[in-house]
C-alpha cells in the first residue's frame, strides 16, 4: 500500500514501484482471483467512493481491484446499471464537437484571446504507463514554455491501495502563468445558465479526482499550480453549442482526499479476513456469499445509485431487519434501536425501557397513530 | 420524516404491505384528468421519443418519434401532442363564474374590488413520476420560445403552429407544481407516497411499479415480493418485466431492441427515398411502414405498463374521501389556470427564461406561505396527520373541565372567558410568560386563545380571545362547554396573505400583475437554432 498518498509527489507510474507494496498486492490478487487482472478504477469509481465513506466492504473490494459488477452477478444480484448506446453516442459526438479545430472553441471558453496559437502536444503512447509518462513530460514542457497548451485526453495515475488507477480527464489546459485547469466535457444541457445540480455535483466529484492526480505531477514541476476551479463544458440549452461554467471543486477535493486516505485500511481489512476468502466471480455462490459477508457493510439506499453490490447488500440488510434499509436518517430517529423487530417491540410495549426517551417517543407515536386510525375505522 | 411516518414504514416492512399515512385524500382529483406518459431519448436534452396521452384509460393516444434525431419527426410529435393536449386545456376555458378580486388601481394606488371571471373547473394533468414533471417543464421550456412560420416568416426552422402555445401551458403547469399543495399537475408516485408508507426507502418509492406493488400487490403475493419483481425482474431476453415509468428508458431496452429498430427504420427510409420506379416505391413504402410500426410497437410495450399503473394509482387515491380543504386549494388552482388563460388571451409574451429578482422573491415568499397553509390544512383535515403534530407538541386534544366567564378591563368590556382543559398530550406551551397562542376550528373558521398557566399535570387554562360576536356576552355556541372534546393547535389555521387570491405570477399584466421581463428583451428572443438542435 502506498502510504505516501496525498503527502508526497510521485509521478512515476505506480507499477514501477516494487518495494513495500508487494506482499499486500499479492494478497489482494489472491482475493480477486489469481488469474484476474485488477479491475481498473476510473475517476467515476473513485468519486463514487465518497458516496458511502463508511463501507469497509466497498473499500476492500475496490482496493483489491475486484470487478464488483461481475461479483454482484455471481452473487445472483446483478447491478442494474448499463449505458444506453444513445447516451454514449451523444456524449462522444458532443466531445468531438467541443474539441474540433484543435480545441479552439474550448480554449475560447477559457478566455484565450488567440486560441489558434495554443500548443496541442500529442500525449498518445503505448499503454497506460507510457501515456502517463508522456503526459507528465508534456505538462512540464508546457509549463516551461509559458504558452497556452491544450492536452487532449492526457493520462494520470493515482495509486489506490497498491493498485494503480489510470485516469483520463477529457482535457487539461496549461496557462502561460503555470496554472493547470481540468476540463470536464459533459453532454447534459446547461439550460438558461444552469444545469442539473445532481449532475454538476457528480462531475465536480470526478474532476476533483483528476485535480488530485494532477497535483502529484505538479509538485515536481517548478512554477506549476493546479487550479481548484475546473471548467465544465456542456451543450447550451437545446443546441450543440458548447458553453462553459467554472466549478469550484475545493469541497469535493477534500472529501476525496480523505476518502482515498482511508483506502489505506485495505491492508488491515485484507489481513483480518479468514483464510480461503475469495472474491473471484468464478467461485461458487456459497463461497462468495460467505466471503462477502466476512467484510462489514454499511448499506443505505444511496448505495443503489452508487455501488454495483447494492441489490445484494440491500437484500442482506432487509433480511437482518436493519432500519437503515429505510434510509440513513431513520436510524437517528430511533436512538439505539437498530432492527425493525426491536423498534416495533418497543413501540408496542413488548420490550424496551419506558424511561428511555426513544422508547417513550415510539410508544407515544404508536398510540397516537392507533388512535387516529381507530377514529377513521369508527367513522 | 416524522416518527409516526417512520413507524408506518416499519410496520409496512414487517407486514409486507403498505400502511396508511392519511385517512383522507389531500389532493383534489379531476373527474377527467389528462394522463401523459412521456419517454425521452437517452443522452439528449429532452428529445422526445414517444408518449401515451389521453383522458380515456382504455384508449390512449400513442405518439412516437421513430428517429429522434430527425427534427421534422420531433416537430410532428410535438404538433400531435399539442393537438391532443390543447383542446383539453381549452375545454375548461369558457365555463366561468363571476368572482371578485382585490386589485391595486394603477391610477390611485388604492385597493379596489374588481369583478372577474373564474373558471368553474380546471384541467388536471397527471404524469407517472417526478422525473415526468421535470420533463413537462423541460418540454415547456423547449417549446415556448419557438417561432412558427406565421409569427416569423424568416424563422430558419419554423415550428408547426400551436407548439409555442403548448410550451407556454406546459411551462405554466410545470411551474405551478412548485407551489405546495397545488394540483394542476400531479405525479402518481407523489400521490401514492403522500397517502401510504411502504416498507422501502423514499428513494425506492420513486419507482412507480415498485411503489404500486407495495400498496396494491397482485393476488397472493406480498407487497415486498411484488416490489422486488417490479424493480429487478427481467425476462429471458434480459428485458425488465416492469419497464421504467419514463421519461428515461432502460439501457438494455435501448441497446437490444430500440437501437436495431431505429436502424431498420433509417434503412427503410433510405431505400424508399432511393426507389426507382412506382412498383418498387410501393414495396419500399410498405417496408418503411412496417419498420415504423415496429418502433411504435416497441415503445407502446414500454409505455403501457406505466400508463396502466398511473391510472391504477388514481383509482387507489380516489377511493379516499377528499379532504375538505383540498377543495379550497383546488380553487387556487382554478385561479392559476384562469390567470394563465387571461395572459394568453391578452397576447402576452411567453414566460421569461428567468424570473426577475422581485418576481423570484415573491414566488419564494408565496411558496413559504403555501407550505404553512398546506401543513395546517392537512392536519385539520386528517386525524392521522394531526397525530404527528400532537406527537411533536404542536397540537393537543383535550376535554373541557371548566369554563369561567371573564371580560377585558376596558371601557367597553369584551368577553375573554377562561377555559380549563385536561389533555394527555404534551403541548409545547412554555411556562406561561411567552403568551403562546392556540387555535381551534369553529364554524368553518378558527378561534384563538392564549395559554394562561398549567393548573396541574395535564390540566391547563386558556383564555379565549376572539370569534365570540360583538355583544358584551359571547354569542351562543362560541364558548366551549364542560365535557367538549377539542383539538387545539399551536399553529394558526389560516395563513395571512391573500386568503383566496391568485399568486402574483398568475395575475395577468392587464390586471396589475408584475411585469415579467426586466430590462433587456433578451428573455423573449427565441433560442438560437443550429442544424443539429434538439426539440
Ligand atoms: S452496496 Fe454494499 S458494498 Fe456497496 S457501498 Fe453499499 S454497503 Fe458497501
């Protein structure tokens, strides 16, 4: 596990490191299934981690590079996601349009007076390591050149629990003053100057991951500084004309930073697992069930939109009668009571200490509800 | 969520069936609602794909865009939609009753009463889900600035007639939703979840099929099981058994069924365009028709479950007796409809893209008032809602144990009788030095009293303050008697601020409403149009 995350620069591709990380990596490979390559973590997945920070199960599975979608299917509760090819095509078409003509339109959105003069170095190379190295070089050169530079699909690396995550922002722009700006291109519309806040939020979380990865490169380039405001480019109203808006991602940045730091626990989590634990989706369903159950989860309905394992975890939470299955806030209302049976027993006077304020409130609630319903029954 | 509602959810979880959250219906339902189930194309800013629409549940009208990227086909869809929806909206416009409204005379600045028309009823629009409501708003926004050839002969891509008008109406309906308690445009999921608690989270309740399954499961199945099937069940081809209630389609449907069907349609269209002689053109036309029919059939199969579910939801909610105050709120909806009718008739421009600062502040303030009104009215209409207010100490039921006449010590003494009551509830009345006011229903209005002191645990004294007539002695029936059971609330029953007046936004300019446009006229210009525009 890379303990230097966020604390020190390391633009070297993580796979090139061969020191203390190895044993953990081996252990994680065993968990994932020895023949399986680690499931690549992209920025979207990393950003989604922030959706359920308390979940050890997700931390471990992501840290070990387990393909959660395949695992969910093997558990008999496949993930509900998928992307429509219409949405995919639209996204690609819009991005191509934004970047056409060497990105002049995009640069104009950033206020560049003479976008034709901007540099557009080629950052393509063989393999993700090569591209990462190429990107780091291009960033350094652009910063030294003190000229507007557009990097189209650069590649950045971030080491997460010993697994390299290769991240591909839509674009990064280097300003003549050494500022680097992350550009996110999304195909949801900016309608009358504002876009769907939920979608903007997701884009901001994703951009924050890129900023984080860029900062590690920038730390080694004199005069470079990564902007904490990113440029979000969307279609304007109902047209295909791009329009930009500057999004402050400082908050998302600190959440993601904290989140990634937590991934260090992967080592401990892996060590605590009983022998024979495996998340290899080719294993038997019973074995997989037991393995997954060996790591604690923190299911909440928000998981449904953020984690491939949601249907599985929801089923488990419901079986256990966990009140969180009804919503995270529910737990807070119920004091120390955590299962449906406990709460209902307390509410109906079958259990619980009446001196406990939570129990007393429940009993009053149950009595008032019963009274109102009886009044209806009696007309 | 109040603790009482949480408890209802837990009971639903345990029993496997939804539990009541209301004993009366808190939203007015029209006898003749217009139901609209729209579908949109994934990834496009509201490019319509298809819809079922109509007032007859047995005979919906199916509208389809066989190639959503084709502007002409989208316009044809919207024109058909206008042709179905506008006559319905219009059919309520001329059945009016005389009404009075307070207005500010523009010359004198004085408040005067004006005779106006109020439509006796208003058209109601129902969509399946909250995202359907957003979509109505989006459609409205996309259409109202379009220009028809008649409005602007030079418009590069003129819209068919009526499209801008439909856009204005959908915008009005979409905006009206933001007023708490309004019922011009409702969605089935909100209607159901207002009246029932399921054993799942409110996030999961957004799925109409699952929500309905909890409330009305098929014979012999628990709500929980039926909901799970509605949510995740797929057939052998991987298609959802219960397709989403729109406007988004399931990606598996898009990729496996819809995309090939649209490709086939494109090909058939190309072949038809390239047909060389009459005979082959006939054959090609047949193929084109078949290809289009295939897209229609696919979309129809996606839409029908949501169509039926929406009507089923209406049945279920309609079975509850309407709360008396829901009818009062519907009158406000009638004002809102009438106001927009007047604006359209007065030839006013479409609603601006953005509210002026003043307009936005007014809307916000009026929505806060409406929220308070809604909460008070629902509690007064429904003992189950009142129970939640009693639990939080905002209301209490009581039995009168003593009444003592008393008067003000003024030149003309007016009655201020002291009423002692016993309650088992725990109202938040403070120590008696804060002059907490309480209210009870009386003769279709309310009477207020102030808290005087606690006499003993569960026994308190109140001083009645009003609604006892003008004489020295209270009018008969205005003072409670020993033994009366009374529910007092700590919140007022009526909200100040134009008890029966329409919102400022619904007041047409011709009647002193706010000017909708501030400064420059950029708001009114149509959207710039490029060849690959959507909608
Ligand atoms: S679905 Fe399960 S594994 Fe995923 S975040 Fe939620 S609780 Fe954790």
